């Protein structure tokens, strides 16, 4: 995705005791054995640390070397270049050696920064006419699932067939009642229609002609306002995500849920996600179970 993760870390040398002089990228963007290959071949101790080569006496430093042969020609030229780099390096001998991360100014690695960088690659701003939808009441993985569904990037049999994958059949893996498109798999499959009906009955919301745009773009919430729109959308996204997850369970493990079990899991999972993330409305389990409508206004 264009993120050079491995090379985004650099060793910051303090006292040099935990840094291999030749084999770690501490002085430049590559190990010194690669940058100064001739000089490295003349080294008698390839695994020497920086502290082994740098001696300190009364706050003054001196480089000590151990060569297998006398340096001359190109090898001597490499040595002069190396010494020029070393003279410009600021050592902090009172500190331990540590890794720093170039993707942030303070050098501290966090999974959040990496996650945000990956998300910006997975969900680019230019999506060929389909805007990136976000709902902070559900995990990012659910938002990515919705985006992929709207872009036609879920690996249903119809999409796989379009991409030249040889399949025995493109009939629905669940109900075998029509071509397995994204639209059919998530909304129109006979195995999933009842699940959507149960969710809508539980929430007291009726939607005709339920499809991708209606459920995932919020068209079914046109009569709502404020936070209620996001809450209902989060329920629909949760329902679609769990239906897709169950479809994969059926295909790969031959495990299939029943509509009552499906409704229960959707109720539990949507409550777990939404109640923890919703800052403006306190959602309690009892009302969520028997009267979720109150949270859609």
C-alpha cells in the first residue's frame, strides 16, 4: 500500500552497547555493511557494537578499529567517507540505544497512527463517485465492509466469475435460489430475508425494497434526525456485516445460524458496539432489547 513499514524504523544510538556497528541502520538509511561493502570486508569483528568501536575517556571520544589488512585505494576512500559521517553524529552516552519511528515526529510507534495510515490507503478519498461512509458507532472493520460492498468488492461468486476465476457454479451458496451477487447475498437471499424482517420488527421500522443503497447509505433513515440516524445506520451495518460473516461460516465451515439466533446476535453485537461508542445518548440493555425505537429519534 506504499507504506515502507520495515524501513520506517531507525536506531538511535545512545551508549552504543545494543547496536551492531555494521549490521544495523543507525548512521544512515541502510546498514553500514551495505553502504561501505569494501570496508566491511576488511573488518575483523563484523558483529562489533558501536560501543566496541567508540572509546570514551574524560568526555572525549576516540574510534578504535581492527582491520584484517591495511586500508588503501577505494577502501581507504570509503573509510574517509565513513569518518565524515561519524564526525557529524551526536552520541548521547548517558542514554540507552532505542528505535525511533520515522512516521511520527516524536519517534514513538503507536498502532493508532499505523491504523490511520492504512485506513487512508484502504479508504481513499477518490472512490470513483462513491463517497467514503463513516459511522463511529461501529468498528472500522464494519465501515470497511460497507465500503467494499458498495464498491462491488466483496468476493461473492458473481464478482469472482467477472474476474476470470473458474467456478463450478455462481448460484447462491446459502439458498441456491439465484445468482450470488452482493445484493442478493446480503438482502434478497431466502435465508436472509427473514433476518432483515426480524430486525425491522424488533426496531419498529419497516422498509420496502431493502437493498445496498437503502441499508448502507442511510436512505431508510430519511424520517430520522440527529444521532438517531447514526444509531439506526449502525444497526443496519451490523446486520449486514454479521450476515456476511455467517455466509462465510456456511461456505467454509458448513455452520449456519437460524433467524432467531441471528436476531439475538445482532441485538447483542449492535448493543455492545453502539453503547460503548455513543457519547450523546446513554443506551441501556433493557430498553435496547424491548424498545430500541427510542434511540432512533
